[in-house]
C-alpha cells in the first residue's frame, strides 16, 4: 500500500510509550506531598471524596469528551473535604511530585521510527489524551521529535473529538488528506481521524479490531510504507 502524506501524527500511550506498572494509584504520592506542604488531611475522607469525584469525572468526559487537568480534580476534592490550600501552586507542586513517581517506557522501536521520519522530511505531531500534565523534562523530550504537541488537557477536548485533530492539522499547516494518524485505540484514534478524512494506521498491540487504512503489529513496520 502506497501512502503519500506530508505529516504524520501519533498517539502517545499504547503507541509510542507504555506504563512500566505502579504498585499504587497516583493519588497516594500526591496525598503524601500535600501533607508535606502542610495541608491538613484526613486520609479516609480525602480518598473517599477523590475516588468519587474521579469516577464522576471519567463518566462526564466519556459523554462530553471534555478534558480537565488532574490538578482540577485534586482541587475539587480538597474543597469538598474543607482542606483547600491557600494557593494553586501547592496543588501543582503536589501533583508534580506524584507525576514524578510514574514510570514509563518507550516501545523499543519508537525513537528509531520518529528519527527516521524526521530525516525523511515528514512533519510530526503528537495528539495525546491525558489529564496528567507533561512535566518540563518530558515535554523537552517530545519537542526533540515533534513539530506540534497537542495535549487534551491543554486543548480542552480529547480524541475522538474532531477539534483536537483539526487544531493539530492547522498548526502543522497540512490538509487532512495529506496527513496520516497512527494510534492503538479503534475509536479515539482511528474513527476520530477517519471522520476528518485523515488516513489511519492501527497499531494492534492488543486483541482489538479497527476499520483502518493500514494495520501493523509493531511501529517499525510503518517505515515500509513511508
């Protein structure tokens, strides 16, 4: 299959990177960091409120595709239990502390593929569904490979919402029919992109099926078509 495109956009988790696995939910290191910041918390009350608010948030975004920052969920939880700190910077520092405990890995061929595509002259974009803030070190790593980085918590909507694809195309200065999107989620990545006429590549890492232009089992296979 011959694919003629000017730009290639990628999903992040499940496509380029994966979680190395954590023994505890991110809320626990965040809670410990809040206590170190002097926020008075009762563990049971805080956790009950957080998990209830977090569940409600995920149900809401599945309906509306609206995205919010993890900090906002923490702030709502603290307000509910009556422990709101004096300023948002305390929440930001605590969340950052929690984010630093998360361990992620690049799939073995991810960097090679991105470097090769850049060398071939393709414009590259990242379109990621995440309510976890990109810390500065991580953002710099992605900026080394991507011309455009679109994160759902910054944009306000998550894939498959059309606007997150459209704003990325606009920033890449490319038409939808000259772009290829690569992802592992049949709905968020493949259907979301196809609705706009973007060509799609489905990275099948799990037992899922997708109506796509091209299916690959590992990212390096993409280089056979570009």
